[in-house]
C-alpha cells in the first residue's frame, strides 16, 4: 500500500508501512535526539568555553573526529571546576524534550515495546530524562564531582567508563538478549556518527534531525518535523 508521508521524511531499504507489533525494543540516543540540547556544550557555557567545546562536539557528531573517547576526554578536561549547581540549572531552565518524542514513546509503550536510552552524555541528565519519559533501561557516562565541582573526569562503572558507539551497540545487543529477542526486532534512533553502530544492527534505524552521514545510512530519516512523524510508517 502507498502512504502519503510527511514532508521531510525519507525512507530507504523498505516499503512502508511496517508493523509496530513486530518490534519489541526501541533504543534512543539522548542529546539532540530525545532532548533539544547537547548537554556537554551547555555545561561548557558555565565555564565560558561553549564555543570551544561545541566545535569539538559538532566535528565528532559529523564523524570528522573518529575517536569518540578521545574527543570526550578533551571536552571533559575543559569542564574542570564547573560547579555542580550548573547541572541543575541546565536541567531546570535549559533542557527541553524534542517535539513528538512523548507521543512517539507513548505509541511504543501502547504497542508493548521496551525502551532504552543509551547516551554518550551523562547520567545526571539521562537518569532524569529516563524518569520523565518512563524509559525502561539506560546507559550513560557518570561525571566525577568532588567538593561540589566537576573534576573534568568520569567515574568508572561496571561496564567501563565511556559509552561510545561500540558500547551503544553492545548495550542494544545485550538488552535484546536479556529480552529474548533478535536485534531485527529493535528500533534504533540517533543523530550522530556514534549512533551508527547501534543503528546498523537494529531492524529499523531512524535518523532524527541528524548529521548528513547518519541521514544517508538510516532506513528512515526525519529531517524536519517531530519524532512522532515516524508513526507514518509504523502501523
């Protein structure tokens, strides 16, 4: 059947519609995907270094800096001394949920899908976003905070210290295994080059307002409009 798709929606490699009931998990990047900011850039603003950090973030998300871990460490070092209060200010006054996200997630839950937030960002924000959006599973990096200020380093966790593209892919596959489903039953949504590894193993990959390399490789690209536009191809 042919569908009248919203403008700004690009479909590759499949003929819509797909059955939402055929999927059991949806994995999401956080920064610039579920939420409308890059948290590390906003933290850098508190240190007066937003332009410097944002330039590295943008180059990394475009894939021009291939080593995400090195890129993140470079940016984190510039945040040393930022007060913890700045994180609360960002959460309370700056961070917003992207258009259509809540509607899309509600539809996924209604269809019985589990949800995963997997981010190269920080647990301070991912835990709060996951709670607000009722997301089932999360993985993100933990900022080291000593005496009320950022140290410019991360806290090592049981799985490692930096959630990069490889870890996003591993976490998606691990969650699929725990749920007893195939990766083909997962949806992966992202915007940056570090999302490509998990998008590459999912049954449906969705690029949301993404960098060119990600748009070109995704099965579904939402270039304008809200995330709920994806429901036009999921029935």
